[in-house]
C-alpha cells in the first residue's frame, strides 16, 4: 500500500530499531502481497475476488489486536501511510509467477525475522500471514451452481496454504 506525499516522496513509518528500513518495508508490504496471492490461488469471478479481497483487508486489520508487539506495529505502519489509492481486490495476471514471488518474499521475511525478531513475535507474524491467507481462501465457495455446493477451499487454494506454511518456516 505505497503512498506518495505531495512532493512525490513515500510516507512510511520509521522501522523499529531491530530492523533496517528495507527489512521493515518488506514486513509492512508482505501482508497485502499475501492477500493478493491468496486471491490469485484460484481463478474466480469478480464477485468472489471482491469478497476475498474484503476478507483479506479485514484479516490484515485484525492484526491490530494481536498479542505481538511486532504484528501491531506492522498494522499501525500500514494504516499510518497516506494512500491515495485504496486497496482493491485483485489477482496476479500471471498467477504462477506472482504466487512464486510472494512465497520467495515470505521466505526472505522468515529469515529476517529469525535473525532480528523475538521468536514469539516472529511466530506471531507468520501465523498472522497464514490467517490472512486462510481467511481470503475461505471467503467464497469455489465450484457449485448458483452459490450452492462447491468447496470452501479449492485444491489450488489448499496447495497455496501449504506452500505458504513451508515458506514461513525458519
């Protein structure tokens, strides 16, 4: 959720002392990327993508009441930015490449957290990202007819959730 000031400079909160600015940027941008990857895991209708996007935004905001100081700080940083373009429900154009890039980024975040964060905060951050993805993937049924039947989480979404779990392990 990047933003620009009137002078064209990005406005973002200062990272906590434990993190370099690029590491903090990674941690604050990753929740939205996970949300988009989760919406992209299964090709959906626009209506389902919107429902998934709204669930993802809600799941990101839920981090504000986390027991983890790190997760709360990340949520505060996300919402402290002045963003002229509000988040939208979207999917990657190239699903495979987009999801792969997010999983690689998750692995980098996990390694950064292992080096720099309290183990409880690192675990809470990873769990929060998994919760975001799970809420997105479970936001609308896949398959079925006229909203009846189908599965809550498709095979492709399940695969993404498993891959995400693996990427977030130190």
